[in-house]
């Protein structure tokens, strides 16, 4: 019984911490930092660039795109539709994350 209560308390605490510390995307003017990975759509006119620097994920896109960031275990960290331009997501915890932007899927290590 104690194990069950301890497990429930741990789960509630982790959910509370995750909801409070949810990272937010911010628009930046830092196109020079986004050069690590580049993917092009089938018509080669729209590009999505993904880069990592200083504990942040940078995404640069030529058109609005929905971006999702997951932990390596599949927990959704952030989901947002980004407008054209360069955007930054600060990640507090080091680790491996999965980023999905339109039809681009990348492993990101912070």
C-alpha cells in the first residue's frame, strides 16, 4: 500500500512540475545560429532549419509550421504553430528530445 501511495505522489509531483515549467517558444532574430540541420520540402522552395545552441532549440521556417517537442520517452513538452521566422525554445533539462516540424522529424541533444 505504501508503494502505491508513493507512486501516486511521485506521479502527481512530476505532472505539477512539468505543467509549471513548460517551456515557451519566443521569436528571435538569430538566423545565423540555425545551421545545424536543414530539411527541404518536396518542391525545394520551403525550408525548415533546426539548430541547438546554449540549451535552446532554434527553428527557422519560411512559412507557418506546427512544431512538437517530445522527451525521448514520448512525453509532449511543447506544441505550437510558429509563424515564418526564427524561434527559440529554452530547455531547462539536458537530454535527448524528438522534434517534429511539419514532415521533418529530428533527434535533438541538449
